[in-house]
């Protein structure tokens, strides 16, 4: 039919943004693919090939629990720590630089994905990104979560238990986010040395 444009299947399904993927692939660097689900976060370094992407290194937020993390697996502090861990694993796999590829998910400054990219960069993997895109140190350490939890605990016990009940049942006080963050950051950084 004249004027009929065929939309590729993966674009119709909302899986692939071919324009941004082509731009990322032409950089000739591995791609850093970040996916945030309802409970977890995954970071993979992949090399695109004609037959499909080859995974060079992969990290999942469940690995943070093995390192001793008790906070949320998809919070900004967890994403930074996962980025640090993913960066260390990528360096061990021979990946020195990468390009962030988010697919159809828009990149938002100061978001969880930005925190993960900051962790990867702090691990030593070069990822082109401006410093203004990263969350500030207070947000990355979870200070904002600790302050909110303390305020909520003082003002509304029901809302506190609804927001942080799972963490409290697991034996973790949300007010301890910054201390827990520093402890796990040191453990991940020290493990790679």
C-alpha cells in the first residue's frame, strides 16, 4: 500500500528504540544496559553482534544482599552500589569503557539509573556522562530516605510501617541507610583490591 509504513515488531511491542540503539552501536563500545523492575535492578555489559548481543558481564541487585546490604534492592543507594559492583566485575572481564543504553526508557537526571552509572564510573569504567546528571552525595548515600523515615516514624506510625515495614521486619532500620551504604561501599571497593 502506498504511504504505508511498516513498524518493526520490537518497536511495536515497545522493546527496542532502533534510533538510539543505532547511535549506541556506532560508538563501537560495549553497551551498559540497565533494567529496573518492581523489586530489583540488573546491569549488563553487552557487545552487540549480528547474531545477537553477547553478555560480557552481568550484575543483579540480589548480589548486594550477599555483600550484606539490608536496604531496598532498587533504591538510589542500592543502584549506586550495584553500579560499583557491576563496574568492578566489568573491569575484571576486560571492559574498560561502555555507552549507557536504556532502550525506550527515558534517562532522568538524578534517577536510579544515573546513580548506577555513577557507581560504574567510580569503579573505573569510563561511561560518557556529565557530572550534573548524577544524584548528589546525600541522595546516593540514602540520607534523604533516612530523614524521611525518621520524620514518618515520629509523625505517622501507620504510614511508616506501610512504607518501611518489610525492611523493619528484616531487622533493618531505614534511618541507618547512610551507615549501611558506607559499610557496603567499603566492602565492595575492598573486595576488588
